[in-house]
């Protein structure tokens, strides 16, 4: 594995090679500019954002100002996630011995040597210093240990059985009617939306109105003009988990009850289903483990973002 890619692989691939090195870089001494973000009191400097963007390499064409800002925000979000994960693992991850960190440092230097590079070249390429690199190695090892304690073979098999549609590459096509819910929506407003959707569901089932017509008239989604059609999707990582779980439990032509997601309240109708190809757990065990680890990481970060105080200062 290319050593620079190794250090930017992120915590999602913590099981690979040495786990993960994270993506943080050292703030330059004497920096006085306002931090790009502050995560529970920990600043993330613009120099860190710039260092991460530098790792991506030059673009074929110069980005527009809007593209440049979007790239900065994308990089900052990665750094925020990395910071949140480090804070989480400091509380919940296993203790890492210095000898284990030294071993990973040696492995990295050996990998660099094969590429004709030194650790000094690595620091220059990534914007990291030794202290930051060691900290990132600790984070990667903690994540690997955290996962190992929880992801037993029995748990992995249970996860596979519960989400087999994903590994069999089954896809469903669905349409929905959604009423958007914002953080400012009150509980009485939410209940009124739910009641309206339940009433609409009864009208659809009774044949008083076609689903597509109801979606065009009532759905608060860009899919409304198309009768609520959102196309095909697989069981994981495409749509909200609650939405996907409900859709895959329906038969073609079935209409769901009201489903709540972070996006809003939905009625879901499945219009087609592609069967995919049957999989065998033992043959794809590594893929199942990686997928489960990705989902575990997303769940941790979602909870961390929900409870952390994150102040973003980028324009």
C-alpha cells in the first residue's frame, strides 16, 4: 500500500495494515488565525485543512471559487469526524502500549523505504509531524481493538443474516410521499403531519386517490413531479436505514405505514424488486466484516455529532 494513502485512509479501514493513521496534521506554531472549526473545545486550524487538501494532489483544471470552498468544507468535515472519533476512543477504546506504536512506526518506515522514501519525506508529503503520526496510529489501533471486542464471529453472522439482501445485491425501486421535519418542528406539528399521512394512506388503500397523484400533490420532495419515484437502491448506505429497512420488508405493490427518518415522515410504496445473486457467508466474510465496521463507525460518528459542540468558522 502506498504509504501516503495509508495515512489518509481514515478510520473506516481500521482493520487494514496497521488499522488507520487518521488524517489530522499539526497546527503550525505561532498560528494566530481563527480556527476552521472547534470541536468540544479542540481547535482545527486552516493549516490542517490545507494539509489534507494537499494530500489529494493537484486537480487537472483549476477549481472555481465555489468548488474550492466545497473542497475545504469536505476536508474540514473529515477532520471533524477524525477529531470526534479520537475523543470517543480516548473514553471507550482499549489502552495502547508504546511498543505497539513503535512497531507500526517501523512498519511504515520499511514500507517507505521500498518506495525510495524516508519518514522525513512522509512528514513533508502529509503535513504531519511525528507526534501527530503517533497519535493517529494510537487512534487506529484503538479503533481496531474497539471493533475486535464487539465484532465476534457470532455477531458478524447475525449481521450478515439480518442484512443478507445487501450482500446478495438485491435492489428495490420505491416511491414515497414525504413531509419534511426540521429541528424546529414542534411535537404537535409532527403529530399533525403523521395524522395527515395516515389519513392519506387510508385514502390510497381505499382507492380514493392514486399513490402517484397523492405524491405529486402532497410530497415535499423533488421526486414529487415523478409521482414520488426515487429509483432503485440497495439495502445499505443509499437511503436512511429506517427507510431502507421498511422498503425491503415490503412486497412489490405494498404501501407502508408512516416511517420516520431524519429527513421527515414518509409513506413508502415498493414498485419493483431485483433479486440479485445469492451469496455465501464464508466466501465473503471479509466483506461482511468491513461493511459492518463501516456501519459501526458511522453510528459512532452520528452519535458523537449529535452530542458534541462543533463550531464551524469556514465561510
